[in-house]
C-alpha cells in the first residue's frame, strides 16, 4: 500500500453532492484559477477570478487539498457565437500579443498575484495546461511556448519559494510519445535555472489514444527518466459512451479538433470493446494498480467526477468525446466506475 499518495479528482462541478465526492476517498481536487485582473495589472479583479478563489475556500472547508492550475496559453474550442471551433487566448486581450515583452511582464505579475491571494490554501501548482498539445498550443510558436513556461515557473517561485510546481503533458499520440512532448520536457526540465518540482502526465488510452492501462508504464518510465522528477498523473480516465445515436442529424461544420467529434464515435477502443460504464470500472482498477506500483508516481487525478451536458470541443450534446467521462452522471447517478475508483483507491492508497 502506498502512503502519502495524492488521491485526486478533476471535479468540474459547482455544487456536487459532497458526501459522494468524499465517499470516493478523494483527498485532492485540481482546481483552475483564471488570470486575476480584468483591465490592467493591479487593476480590478475579474468576476471569474473572484468566483474561483471563493470555490477554493469551499473545497478547503470540505477538507479537500487543492492543486491549483493556472490558465493555459489558450484553447481551440467551440464558440456558440461564432458557430465554429476557434482559438481562444487564455489571457486578457489587454495583455497584448505573445510577441511583446509586456505580455510576459503581465503574465508574471498575474502568477504572483494568484500565489499571493491563494496563500496557505494551496502548495501544489500546475502551470498552464498541456502545452505540448495542439488544442492548447494553437498559433503559439515554440519560442513563445518556452518563454511562457519559463516566465510562469520563475514568477511562481519568486512569490512562493515553498510551492511545488510542474507542467502537465498530453504526451502521447498514437502509441508513441510525441516529439513535441520530449522536446519541451528536455528544454524545461533539464534547465537547472528552472526549479520544477514534479512533472504531470495526461493520458486517455483506449479513447484519445490506442491501447489501454498497460501503455501507462512505458510512458511513465520514459518521462520519469527524462525529467528526473516525481510524476503526477494529472488527468486520466475512460469514457463510458462509445457513440451518439446514428439517427440524429448533427450540425457538422467544417472544422473539428478531432475525428471523434466529426463521426460522433470513438476511433479507439480498449480490448476491442465498445465503451461502457462496466468497461470503465475495469479500466479504473487496472490503472490504479499500475500507478500504485510505479516508484516515481506520487499522485493521480481521475478525470472526471461527473458527466458533462455538452461537448466543449464541438458544442453537441450527444457527442461522446467530452460528455461521458464521469463516475457519476449529469444528475450524479452512480455508475459502476464509482465503486471501482472508491474501492481500489482505499485498497492501494489507504
């Protein structure tokens, strides 16, 4: 049994049934906090920032530790107003372009303000989100990506030298670790001037990538050796719905992030079986055993607690790619994966 393992959850729910959340054995929640200021550095706090800080206090009152995630560089997602999937910068427009020095000055001040306001309510920080993955890179160049990440870690450590920080990688395309993930890890984690404490890995084998739980071990082995840091599995999970009903007339627009949103079914399947709630439960049990056995793994954050009503990538209600990841449904009805996550976490991580 592993002691002091971060038994975590990507909650993504404003008002969950806290008894059900705690019933999973959840000790940690990953919680995003947006950029602080709406208008200028040291200006007016945005409503989103104030809401996120308030929710962090709610989590603490529930006895849950928080891993804070700071804003990504941006994301390519569905925009209802545009009616298409487009790039959205992760930071306010007044900061200017990532080509300009002022952008990074404002970024640094924002990271420091997040650390200052959060204070003792969090020690662990994830800086950005999947900076090696096209959906979260968009038009950002490699030079800008590196500068963004260097600025973030140095600002965080200036504001909170005791804070424990890392980035999380999408890492895998097909059955192999991507060149971008390997390059970014080497660039950032082998720079002795950049004081990273851990490396986060995201993976969805059998869904976004082919394979299954067995693919986690070589992925973890390679990245632990490359980074020379402890690993946190920042996101992992298995969808419970294979495809949307064929009879529905979806509004198929010209561009999607991925083929799964276009066809409304998964390209990959674990064991060659269609995604079901029962298969999710088996997947959970096998992954947790692998995480518990790996000496570099200090925590895992299951994605996610509950299903979502709408796919954030394409905007369709029935699209399986971003709607059926939970161990409970939209109305918090319990799936087989709930008991699997609860029981395996108790057995393996006390």
